[in-house]
C-alpha cells in the first residue's frame, strides 16, 4: 500500500500529476561562446519615468545646482568603476577603460551638459527633463549621420543615453541595479545590461548572461567576451518566458537559451561543457612545456600585471616573469600619494612571489585623462583639451621629480630580492632617458649613503617605444636605454591618429597597418643591432595569429595578458623561425593593409 506521500507523487486517476513544462527554445545573437546549465536569475532595473516638468524663473539656479551635484556624484561613480578595472582581465580593461574615459569627458564641459544647462535657463525645464531631452536630441543627431558605420553610430548614441540615464537616476535618487546577490552558477536574465553592469559581474559566479536587447558589437558584448561569460543578446520575448528559478541551458555559440530543457538538451550541453573542459586541460598542460618553436628557438612569454591579486593567474598560466607591471594600482582609489615604505612593501611582495623570474616595473604612467584622486590633489595640473598629447608619462615625472625619485628609491630598495628591471613610459627623445638615468643614479647614491643594501649593478633602465617619434629615434634612444618594450596599443593610436573609444574612427585602428609595422621594425632592428633586449607588451603579442609575424620581425620576448599565454604558446610551438622570417619579409613589402591581413591570417593555411 502506497504512503500518502507516494500517492501525492504519483497522483490519482482523478487528479493526475502535473505534466512537466515543455521545452522552450529562444534564439538570439551569440555574443560570447560557451555552454551553461543553471537556474534563471531574472533582474530588472527600476524604470525612471520622467515627466516633462517646467520650473519657475526663480528655480533656475537651484536646478542648475541640482544638476551639478548629480554630475559630481556621477563622476565619483565612474571613478569607482575605473578603480575596479584592475580586477578585470586585460581585454575587459582595454574595452571598458576608453569607454569610462568617454563617460568622464561627457561629465565635463560636454555638449550634453552645456545643452542641459541651456534648456534649464531658456526653456525653464527641471534638470532631469533637460538632461533627458538634450540626450535624446544628441542621440537622434548622431543616428541621422549618413555613413556605413551604423553599429558605431549606435554605440556612440548609446554612450550619450547611458550618461543621461546615470544623471537622471542620481537627480531622482533612484537606486541602480545591484548584481551582488546573483546566486552561484545562475543564468542572469534581463531586458538589457549596461557596460557598467557587466563590469561588476564575477566570471566564476555567473554561469551565463541572456538579454532581450543588445548586439554583438556593443561594449557590453565585448566585455562579456573578455570576461569569458557565455552570453546571448537580442533574445526577444525572453523576460516574459523566463522566471526566476527556471532551469535553462545556454549556448553562447549558437545564440540560444532553452527553458525547461529536455534530458537530451541537457546531455548535449554537458557534452559541450566537457569539450570545453578538455580544451582547458589541454592548454593547461602546456604550462610545463617550453615556449619553443619547432626548430628549437626559445621565446620568452611574460605577463602584464595590473594588480597583485592577479599573481596566482600568472603562475597557473606558466608566465616566465612579469614583462609589464603597471604601478598605477598604487595610486588609484586613494586620497594620499603612496609613500616610499608603502611602495617598498608592494614591490617586495610581487618580486618575492615571482622568485627567479624577472619583474619589469614601469614607473607611473599618468596623464590628465586618468582619474587618480591622490595625484589630482598633489599634482594640480589641468589635463588640457587633449590629454593624450599633454603632460603625461615620463614628461610629468621629469617635471615633478619627487614622484620619480620616490618610485626609484622604493624599487632599488627591493631590487636585491629578485631579477628587477625598470621601464620608463611615454619616452619620445633620448634626453628623457638620460635625465631619468641621472635621477636614478642620484637616488642610488643617496640610498647607499643611507646604508641601504642595493645590487652592485643597478637594475636595467628601459624605455617604452609607444610613439612614432620614439620609434624613429630608436637608434639614438638605444644608446641611452638598456632595453626596449614596444607598446603596440599606443603606438598604433598615435601613428594612425585613432582613439578606439571614438566610435566614428574606431574602425580605422589597425595594428597591422604598414606604417605601424614599419615603426616597429625600425625599433626592433635598432635594438638588435646593439644586442639589446626588446619585447612587445601590447595587444598584438596576445593574438596567436600575429605571433608568426612578430617572431619573423626578430622578437623573442612577448609580454601579454596571462590568460592568453597558453594559446600563444600553443601557436609558437608549431612555428618554424625561417617560415616566420619569410612571412615578415612578404608583409613588409606590402603597402595595402588588406593584403597584410590576408597574408597574416592565411599563414600556415593549407594550399
């Protein structure tokens, strides 16, 4: 005889058990590949309804003051997001950094704020109404521009609307969506997800993301790819069909989410997850293998480091050192400049963790476009209309030598703990290296008089080659520097006059442009003639398709995002140096970027 519980489970003839819901498959755009199985966690942001509100003449100044308060609060929020960048993968930082810079510019003396203030005074509108209407007018004007780059125009209009949205929420004291409580392994479902939202996600916590709106070319999609979170966007009808707690399967490659998945669908997804795990395992095994070409040429694969918290990732990836330690993390999100002792402890911890592996420490690379409160207070320099071309990098450090002396002193005091190198940012002429070396040696003499233990031979002092001027003067700079590190991101930007955060011109950014490659070749050959170490520490080095060309140009040291090391190692272990050299010769004979891309992408293809 069945128990009451068993009867309930089995049902009765009069009351049969409810049928399980049938599988529902919704299609969208697969913007980040991979499989996920989990429960839906739906989230939405409270909509702010803005009525067209007029004000009286005597309220104008008060409304402008409200707007200014919202601007200041928005700036602080954007600064907090920027402070979080160091905890994100480098690809995510490269995508979100320029976007946050664009946000910061729109929160300055921008067309949006000028127009909103004007509407408050001339049209007698409340601040939130003025912001909303001005943003929509700007967005409409952007979308009305004729041209083929519709996706770029849409991104630019979305950026304006996003800043307006932030201002309006701050003006109306409407809370922002919080994603802190997303359960472990959940599939996040929402109508839309902003780049700022995506930046707060934890890749190890969220299994996948699915939204009703969005496209493959937007900032959010790019961020999700960088974070490695499977994602489907543009999935119409999603929020109406999915409820919190529903089981779901996401295929970020095919671009689908399946609700109430059948046993067959779950089994197929598990097969996909197993294949992903096998690929990760295969790449992880490369950690113990040498970074060596088929003809025995060894290549140094080092990692770029944003913050100390990334150190375990470097070890897992098999990095042979740190080719670029960005010291900006010491200066961000703090109200006072880090003193010598603070820096000593930070550098010592990193150097000792790396053991015998080299650590290249780049001294502070700061310009007016970077939001560092402590530096803003201590170095009150106006950023100017074009911060990228102003007082930044080594220019600033040679003007405010106390900053450079403190960093040099802290690095020298821990240099005996490992293999340390020091890198100067934004060098453009040999004299800058010579001036920095004079300060470097002066600091060393002062420390020795003080009784500090320093290496007999001071750590090498190198120069970043990241401007056309530095590349063309590389033979002269090489006489002053001990090594070169070529920063391909900035080199391409300055050479092509393209800011990747400007959607109107972002498509023109191309590290394989012949002008960029010739500048790189000039700098590499200048170093090799003097038998001086030279490496690349930009995004190019992390792209396996570009590795044959870089090796063919003579490079044997690459510094990349740690997560890219296994795939780069896998690529170079199948290369022959003579083949790479032949590719480089053919590429350097070309003047057409399209032909260069065809040669690089077709290298090693059958036929």
